[in-house]
């Protein structure tokens, strides 16, 4: 029997939406205020959903302490209070939350304790993004 577990994590980060493929004026047209040369910040909420069989001994899909430790090391320590544009993963990609969702999915796909189903990221009260892999 398969069960699902969703866990939320929070971090703050800044970014500037700017594509090297566009001239300065086109970047302003496409990204608007998000193209501010000084950047802007968000308080992101990341929801990770994993699945698996419920262990008959523990009664859990996975150990929450293991998931939290993985998130602390691989998500929070890496992204919290950073400028996303300065991270290697955004060296050649625009730091949109769509691309952030893909990167966070890639990170949690490496969690050995359960199967990753999807990533949900809330950027603002009005904007949220989901990524469930290429398959």
C-alpha cells in the first residue's frame, strides 16, 4: 500500500529575472519589476511530496528526521539568504521559480528514504509552481 507524505520548508532568497538572450530593454519588457537591477526577494515555501510503502514496524513512509536533515543540508543551507543569481545552478538559467522548482526537484530526487512525487513552491500569495519531473 502506497502512502504520500508532504513536508514544507521555508527560506528567503533574492533574485533578478534577466535573460542574457535579451537586450536590456527587452528584459524590462518581459520581466517588468522583477528585472530590477538590484534584485528583489521572496519568502519561499517549498512543499516536498514523497511516497512509499508504509513500513509495518515504524508506521511511516519515511523518517521525518531523515527528510528534515536532507532538506537542511541540501536545500536550506544552499538557498536560504542567498542571491539565487549567484548560485552555480543559475549560471546559465534565468532564476525563475519554474527553474527553481526543477532544481529543487533534482535535489530531492537524491533523497534515499522515499520516492519523490513532486515539488510545490509558493513564491508569493498569488504565485505557486509545481514540478513533478519529466515523466
